[in-house]
């Protein structure tokens, strides 16, 4: 059981995260319902499991990287009822971005069954997942978070303790709401420059050294051809899908409603990403919001 990990969700993020654990010497038992993704993971040293139940057998850590609340609750509590199968000495590390409500439900249901569980949503994107430089925003019992560091350190460089269950997810949606806002602002500014005769690479260089600089501009530039190896230069393939950003912006609005907070830019960002998604772009990377401004010309 020592150093055995069950890993659920081998998509854009889960695959490279699990590969880093393989490289660090863990035995990684993987499960994903999409056969091609499971095949790819197995080609990188992940052990194939045909059911979630098989994956958790003898696993000291159980990690999940799933799309949304329903997938997480279905796996652990409702359909698959994995909480009944997981070894009592295991630690569950739930890394998906889900609502604080859903995360609290999971952690409390796990604790009721005598299991340790934390939430650890991430930031850093697919590049950070591949490089092992993710930031983890952990929430839950302090001692369980300390225990998780042994394994999180092989997938990320920043391991934050946000507070009790739900706090990590709240930190994550605040971050992603801000990310959406500066991605949209960056796309808008770059298009304005291009429409007025500027080269987007030159404009990026100027703003990068000026007061408008931000992460989207410098690390994940949305204008095609400005930066190599980002989704914008690969027809917006890979990366962080529009539908997942839309989900996160919906979670931010839910939280804002519950706390009676005003988030006008977050609300606008949610609507813009929602419309972009409805226009058939839900599987593209979220930096494809650039197209909204190009198509309006
Ligand atoms: P993805 O859709 O590429 O991967 C999710 C995977 O989960 C899919 O392969 C799917 O088949 C699998 N899955 C669904 N139900 C399952 C189950 N019951 N058991 C096992 N696997 C199951 O999504 P992603 O981009 O990897 O994102 C995963 C999570 O990470 C999301 O919550 C997202 O919001 C968050 N996130 C993504 C990024 C990013 O840049 N992509 C960055 C930070 C956080």
C-alpha cells in the first residue's frame, strides 16, 4: 500500500499530474472512462484499472481531477459509492475545481466514514501540470493537508493552506474570476491595437513592460502567433476549455449571491464566456475569447 496512488480523471490536467507521480516513483493506478485517455496514460507508466473500485484497492492516496460537482459526487458518494471502498488509512485529495458546497459535502461524508479528505484545487494550467509547478489551494483539516504535502510536492511548487473545507475552493474561484477578467481585457486591448495598425507582438512587448502587464498577456497570450507553445498558436486546442471557465465563473456568481457581494466584472465575464461557449466554442481553450473581438470587426 505504501506509495500507491489511485488517480481519477486523466484529462488535460490529470494526465500530466499523474505522469509526474510516476516519475517520482509512485505506483499510480489510473481510471478514466475515456479509453483513449487511459491508453495514453498507460503508455506513460500509469497502471490501467477497469473500475474505480479496482483503482482504490491498496491505495494510500486517492486523487481526483474531474470536470465538475456531479462527476465528483457521483464517483465518491452517489453512483460509484467509492467512500465505501477506500482503505480507512487512505487520504483523499480532491483537486477538481468544484463548488465549496459540493467539496464540503464530500469531506464531511468522508469524515463520517472515518476517512481523511481534503480539497486541493490547482492553478498553473497544463503547462504547470506538465512542469510540476502547480499551485495547490488546500482546504480541510490542517493535519490532513500536512500529510498531503508528501505527494503534492511532486506536482506543484506552491502548497497553500487556505483554511477549513471550502476555503480552498473559494480561493480558486476568486483567482479564476480575476483570470477571466484579465484575459478578456487583454484580448480586447490587443485587438484594439491590431485594428489600429499595431503588430500584436510589439504591443505585447510594450504592455509587458508597462502598467497594463498581467499573467494572460505575458504567459498565455491570446493573440495567435505572439507566443509559441500556447493554445492561441495551436488553433486554441488543449489548455483550459471555455466550458470549464464558464463553470468556474458560474461558481463565482453562486458564491457572490450567497455572500451578497457585488462582482460586476465577474458577472460580465460569465456572460461573455457563456455566449462564446454557446457559439460553438466550448471545447476551445479559454484564450479563444480573442475571437469574440475579431469576429465583431
Ligand atoms: P478534462 O475534461 O480534460 O479532464 C477531466 C477528465 O475527467 C476527463 O478525461 C473525463 O473523462 C474524466 N472523468 C469524468 N468522470 C470521471 C470519473 N467518474 N472517473 C474518472 N474520470 C472521470 O478537464 P481538465 O482540463 O483536466 O480539468 C479538470 C479539472 O481541473 C476541472 O475541474 C478544471 O476546472 C480544473 N482545472 C483545469 C485547468 C486547465 O488548465 N485545464 C487548470 C486548473 C484547474
